[in-house]
C-alpha cells in the first residue's frame, strides 16, 4: 500500500512552488510531483527573457518532498554527485523520485524528471532535527 498525502496539505504557502503529490511506497521509495508557476520568485532574474528554474530551487523542492514523505524535521547536511541535464521552465510539471541510499537511511538518491527526461540527479544528505 502506498502512503499518500493530499495535495491540499502540501501546497507551499509562499507559492515559490506547489507540490501536488507525495507518495511513499512500502519499499521507502518516494514519488512526488511539483509545479512552478511562472510568477514564482524562483524565476526572478534567472534569466530575464528566458526563465529557467535554478539548481538550488530544484534541490529545495527535492528536499521538501523527502521531508514531507518522511514526516519528520530534517536539514540538508550535504549534496553529492549532482548533475543538471535539462532545463526546467515555468509551468513545467516535475516528477521527483527519491529513496534512501543503502547503508545510510539519511542519504537519499534522487532524480527529477521533466517532460519524461532526466533533468537532475544526485544524492541529498540529511540530518534529523528530531530530538
């Protein structure tokens, strides 16, 4: 059975982006979908006339999806082997696939897909903020 979080519960209040779906499978694989509105501050100045989603924004969205799927407070402690391969434009819907790295439950291998192509991949290292 897949754990689903309602889309209305995961909308970012600042409207930098909207996560429309977060699912976590029994195998701890995370699937999320997000959309970045053309009026998002992420596109401000990046780049005038040809807006693209900055890499830091992509990593923020991945981190937020992981944190919501795990339902606990985390912080980013590092990023490894990150590759940006495709441009993400305003109104693109992105699909995020993530899962814990073998032997390190706080490290997540991830892929961002856009228009059925790999846009970004890497490993996100986290630390728990839970006491």
